[in-house]
């Protein structure tokens, strides 16, 4: 599930209840519709909404990172992400652009990476994650503070935009 920061009434979700496909709500979860999802064939690991636009949503999948600028009706593969899937994704508004933070399942150096160009290239930040990071989040009141949860339910925090991390106990 993902909630738009620019319009907190807009939700995106992929139900685990048996209802298939991406669902969206524009009224805070009261009513849900199913976008067309053209181009998306895999169930996502994670969903993230661009903090600058409630219609700009990303889905991380086994076959790559997908992007939609029309609320999930049409999704396209972000180039160069099919070989190294992004498992979890967090987005941060930085002036007029959006910065991506994602756990990349890179065989040689899996870890948390940063992209300033929509996922075309990635810079390594942190690889000592003690397992796959299944959820990343940026604190809404302080964009320097990040959280990561790995597959073993360990929670980590960074207070310097992902440069250094410590386990929260």
C-alpha cells in the first residue's frame, strides 16, 4: 500500500485478500477502483507514490521497476531495472525533482541505492542490511531520517539520508 504525500486522500494498494490487481482510492479509502494496469504483468513487491504528483506511481516487481504517470492505467518499465530488481522503494521530493531510494537485489552487492534520474542509474549507499530490505520509508517531518525493515524484521534507521545506518532495538 502507498499513500500520496501531495494528496493524502489518494491510496494505492495491491490486496492480499484475493482481489487481484492494483486498486486505487481517491477519497481516503472509502471507495476503490481498479486501474487498467496496461503493461504490468507481475504482482509488485512494493508501491510508491511520487511526492510531487498523486498520479505518478511506481511498482517494484520481479521483472523490474514500473512507472505510471496516470494513476496506474498505463505502466512502463524503467530502463535497466529488469536485470537488477528493486524490492522496496521510497521517494523523496528534492526541489523540482524526485529522488529514489531502493533496495536493489544486485548479486554482487545487494543493498540500498539512490537514484537522482528516475532509476536510470543508481549510487550505492548501504550494503550491510543483514538480509533483504522489504520496506524503506522516509520520515515525513525530516527528510534526513530513513527507516528500513529487513526480511528478518530488524529495523534500521539513518539520520543522514542513508549514508550511515544503525539497528533500532
